[in-house]
């Protein structure tokens, strides 16, 4: 199946953009530099350098995997938004597509108020989410798709063995693994990247390091 046909199965209006024919579009300047590179290696090196600059210490293993297995890069457009499409050869030898959203979409977003500094850097300097293209999960979601815990009816609350240690009103899930697992941050208690590993069918795990688990779960998405 042609790549575009595959992509359209999940976003009917998606387009692959040739930047040389669309020099007036609104994208980050770094993206323009990346896609103006003549060869793939130049594109890849520029993009990976940004990953390392922004979250090199936080997502070291995931970045290494992307660097070693990235084989395609495209600029895509759908629903009036631009993203970077990563083609990554995963452990089964197949190429899987991951999407990195446009950080310019995050400027002035209400969730930035109270967000931990490093997470804010991810969204403002790297991507508005980075996730498995078909499901929009298995990674950090876009800010508009972050789950506010008070908006959901969590059946697990009636089954918890210990008192709830987070406030639903101030807790947001930024990472969704697609299988009922979330990495959530309580804005009232988020210093030093403190987070909660939350499940819809089992006991939560409190006071974990957000980035340590994000790195682990992101790699699981590459398997």
C-alpha cells in the first residue's frame, strides 16, 4: 500500500507537503530548515539535535532508538494543521509512523499555566505531542487531547484500596499508552517531575518520575 493511502485511512484529508512548492506556509523556522536540507541525513541530524537539546536527559533511550531507526521524514498537513511524520523501523522490521505536532499550536495554551518547566519546553520547543499516527496514543498527546481527570468517570475510584493521593481537579494525563494506562501530573504537586502512573483497571502508582516512565513507555510503542 502506498504511504499516502495508508495515512488517509486515519486522516482522510492528510497531505504530504513538498516544502519547495509551499514556501509561504506557517511552520516553525527550524522545520523549514529541516525540510530544506538536501538529503535525508541532514534532515535527520537537525531534528535529532533538537530532541537532544530539549529532552536529551529526559528521554535518552527513546531518542537513541529514533536516531538509530528513523528512515523517513515527511511534512504533513490535515485539518489546517502541520505535523512532522516520522517513519521508524521498529523491532519487527516494519516501518511504523509517529506524528510530532506543531509546537506553535501550544503558544498561549491554558495548560501552560502551572505546567512543569521541562514538559513546557517539550511542547513549546519540540512538538505538540509525539504519538503513534494511527491511534494518536502511545506517546505524549497534543495539548487539546490531554485528559483532565475531573472530566472522566473513573470506575476504579470505587475500588481503590488506599485513599486517593491526587486531586482530580488539578490532574492531567499527558501520556496515554493506548491500553488504559496514563502518565498524569497533578499541577498542585509536580515539582521535580513528580507524576502518577494511572490505570483504569488497577491501583495507581504515585510519586513516580514522569520522564523515566515516559521514556520506558515510548520505547514500548516502538516494539
